């Protein structure tokens, strides 16, 4: 600090806005009914149906499953964490890792409730290890359902061993504040992979990636999506039996009529 009360270069300032992590005052988690309604809906179907409803940017581009398994599928309400660029006069030095325990990174984990999906905005950084073994372990112990990170994680073998489904853009040996980003805010709207995610949005994630679903569209979307998936299952069976692609995909005209007839027969107890 110089004689005029101004911060001098090379020192770390005290900023009132950075005195503690920023957070929204409250948000509404999705109901159990909303979550259950989407349990059998794929991310591809959710994304397609939202597109038809006029909501076109729902796919979180970038994160993929850390450990690919054919049955990986998570549905839950979003809690969010926002990383922003570091600036040396705000946070710097060897004490950063210890300082992390006072940041949004620790705070958001201590708010996790069973079934939550942690969504992390990290600007697709290749160098910031947003979460590691200890933090994911704590997330699991609090009942978290899954994690979607627009960036990297570390301790990959230990995270895989924990069995927590994680979608991320890759791995790094760095801890969270070691390079260019710092965890500033939690449970605020975030941009993740080109998509807006607000706290309380539903997240549907599987091998194809993660999709954000607004709460007020969840039930109607799920009902339409399950019908869509049933039609696709019918079309798949017909193609496997030698049917012509243009007759059964997409399912319209005579193919749709055949499907509807099979549904009626099934309702009457006959095999379709």
C-alpha cells in the first residue's frame, strides 16, 4: 500500500467482493417426481425433445464419462460451481491450496444433498484439476449422484474406484487453484460447455453426454420421451427383422400405423 492508500504492484489486495465465496440466496431443487420421470430417458431423447420445444442449447459440450460403462446414467438436480480467472493481486502464492478450504469449492460440497448433480464451470481449462479423490469422496458420502465438469479432474484412478459417475474433459495432475482459475461462486447460473445451467435444473447424463432440462418441462418431456423411445424400440425390432430403413425410421405413415396396431394388440394381451 502506498502513501495515497493505493495497492502497490506485487502485493495481494483485500477485495470486499472476494472476502467470501459468492452464492445465490436460495434455489428450488427438483421434486422426486421430476427425477423419477426422467430416470428412463436418455440424454439424446431429452435433447431432441427439448429442441422440438424450442429450447435448442441444452447439450453440455465437452465433458464425457471419465469411466465409460454401457449403463452409466444419472438424473438429478444441478448444484453449480463457478471457476473464474485468477488475478495475482486477488489470490496468489503458495498458500493457495490451503486457502481453497475457504472458497466456493468447499462450500458447495458442504451443501450437497442426496441425489444432487454437481455442475462445474471451468472454462474447459486443460490445467485446472477442479476435483480430486478427497473432494469426490466427500461428495459421494453426502449422497451426490454425479458430477459434470467443463474442465479437468485429478486422481482419476481413485475417482473411478469410488464409483461416482463423472463427466469431464480429461485429467490433469494440478490441484484446483494451481494454475489459471480459482473457485469463486456456487449455486449461481453458470455457462458450461456452451449451455446455461441454473441451480435446480435437471441434469440427464449418460454415454452420449449431459443435457440440462428445465424443471417446468420435465414431466411433459418425460412422457413424450418415453413414448418416443418405445416407438424407436419398435422400429429397431423391425429393422433387425429385415425391414427397410425408410419404412421404419423415422416412424411415419404405414410404419407408424403398424406400430399403433401393435400397441392396441399389446393392450389386448396379444404379443406385438
